[in-house]
């Protein structure tokens, strides 16, 4: 996906060309022709030469859902971002309140009932050093007021029916003379060009009392593209791959984001036989997502918590069988704290089953011993096995799979191999040293009850310490800290 930047190294462009030719999908929009540092435009002409024939794209926005009598768009709410357009900076939290700076021209889409009159309530803050600059407030291109008072101020602007132009989705615009805080405010380091700092926007039907806890609109903004053009005019085959060009400038960047989303999650509709990406993150909430073979990892870079529900149909996982673990569930709810990570485990979490030999369910006539050099280091810690003697225990495996079997038995001060049996069947011995254990081998366990048996070898006695089963391939063995007498 190309976002911006019209200069690139020729070798890099050659690699992109070869990747697309081998089956890759390359997307771009109208941010200018890509050239080499020497000014060569042949790569762009070869990959996207058809763009001159394309009519400009149009994106139709509409609000789907009920328009409540009042609602609030808080700048710290991730869902608010979908209503914003133009020049906005990321939200910043100060003294517990989240605000966004505008740039020169920031817009907000406001769902309304065009047959009703409203009051527009805006809470904004301006530094006194820049309060004299012009900051116009417009609705559907008509000025309804200005942000002109220093400090933290709540403005109220009545919106008559003629201001709504009979449209169910109005456009609020902040047109500002921008300034650099670092040049106007003593001690400020912010060198960005900013206009006004907005905390919240409320839309309230006239004759309705404004409530402090009003929520976001219950519906959503829908952006509709001519999908026939996406699948035909905008998409062209190049070798085994595809190029997709969205004929619009950055002013319709959200339309380009929609094109990227559809290309990822509906690629099979653009080119039959291709697989769609798993829809791991199909929401505009500011959260990043990364797919691994056994999990999906989410990162919240915001200063506020984000709660999201992720639903991935079983049919989508079926297309990736053998490459991605197939989970038992298909819907998950996550709450990500600010600047935190959270994971959806597609495969069951790794299992580690520890069996202390002194707690085996069938010790026969053998008695546990208290030895400080065995786990857990105090109290009964191991069982002495005479040559040929055995002990056994019953256990339940909740997760089926192949487990590595780590055993710690000692004879003198050395690890001693034993015969290990599961459900009466001897384990093919490996007995490779792994930390303070021996990797005795691996065993495939079905979900359910099993029997584990340890048996000393003929002519060899041993102290049986513990057995640990693990299906985590990252584990290379086990150790434990020995308890030593306190030093006075």
C-alpha cells in the first residue's frame, strides 16, 4: 500500500515491480507520480499508466442509524475519529481531559434530522497569546460563529433549518489562522501549525435540555464507493498480480482507506481464486493489530482505554487452515488499557503439567523422602526407587497434543534415566540433558484421563523428583533453585 512519497530508489521500484509480477497486489492513490531520484517516471507509467483514463472517484457518505435528540462527540473517544476529516491532530490528554488540535481546516460530519432545529455546543480552549487569530465556525459552508475567547470556553451556536440545507449529514468546519505555540508561548516546544484545541462537540435539539452524559450517535458513518469501478476500472492485472489505483487526492483519504480495506478483506471479489485476509481489525478505532500463526496481537497507542469486539467467521479461518490455528471461538471482547497490548489466542495456551513424584497417586509401599536437593526443597520432596521398582499416577490432559516429557531423577549427584510409561506403553527414550532434567521423549496425548508410570532400571536405584509435560516448543528444559541454610 502506497501512502505518500514521490521519490524512490530505482532498485526499490524494481523489486516492487517483480513482487507484483509474481502475484502481489499494489495499491496507490493520487499523491503524485512516483519517480526515481534521477527523475525517471517509467516505473509509474508501467504500473499505473492507465490512471489518465480514469474519471475522478466519488465517495458518498451517509449516516446509518437513529439520530438521537442529543449526542456528544468527545475528542478522546476512538469512535469519534470516524466523524472527523481534514486537518486534525491526534488526541492529547491533559489533566484528565482529552482534546485535539485542529489545523487550518478541520471538519466534522454531524448526523441530523433536517426537519429539526439544533443547538451546536463546542467546548474549546485557546491560549491567550493566540486568541486574536481568526477561527471561523461553519456549518454546510455557512458561518455560524467564531472561536474567539481565550481559555477553556463552551460556545453555543443555534442551527436553524436553513443551515442544514435539508441534508441528513451536516458538515461542521473549523477554519483557522494557524500558529506555532513554540513561537508565541513562552516555554512551549510544540512547533506544529495549530488552530483551536477542541474537547467535545454536542448536538442538541432545540427545546431539549443538554445532558452532561450524552453518548455518541448509535449509528455509523457509511462510505459508499462504486464497487463496479473498483473491480474493473481501478484494478488492472500486471503479470500474476494486480495494481489498484484510487483516482482521488488526499481530500478523499478515507475513501482510499475504504479501498484498502476492501482489497484486504474482499480480494476474492476482485480476483477470483484469491484468499481474503482474516478480518482481524475491521474498525477505525486507532488500535493496531498483527496476525501470528497462533494469536492476534493488539496494541492501543492511545491515552485512553479502548474496548472492542472482534468477530471472525469460521469460514474465514477455513481458508487459512494449515497456516493459522483454528480457534474454537469466533467472537472475542477485548479491553485495552492505554499504551497496552492484548492478545487473542487462536490456539489453546501452552500447557505445562507438573507431577511431583512424592504426590503420585500410587506409591505402593514406598515412602516419600525429605531431601533439600529435590523439588520443592522442603518437606517430602522425592521417592526412592529400588532397582526395578515403579510408581504411578493418574492425571487428566485438558488439551490434546504432543507433549515433551521432562524427568528429574537422581542417583548420587547425577541425573538418572528411568523407564517412562504412558497408559502402560513405554516411551521411546531420548534422555537428552535439558537444564536440570532429562528430556525423556515425547508423547501424543488425547484429551482425557491417562496413567503415568516411572520405573527404575534393573540394578539401578534412584530418587524420583518430578515429571513435567509441556507442549510449548520454546521450552528447552527446567531448573529450580536449591534451598540452602541461612547464613548467620
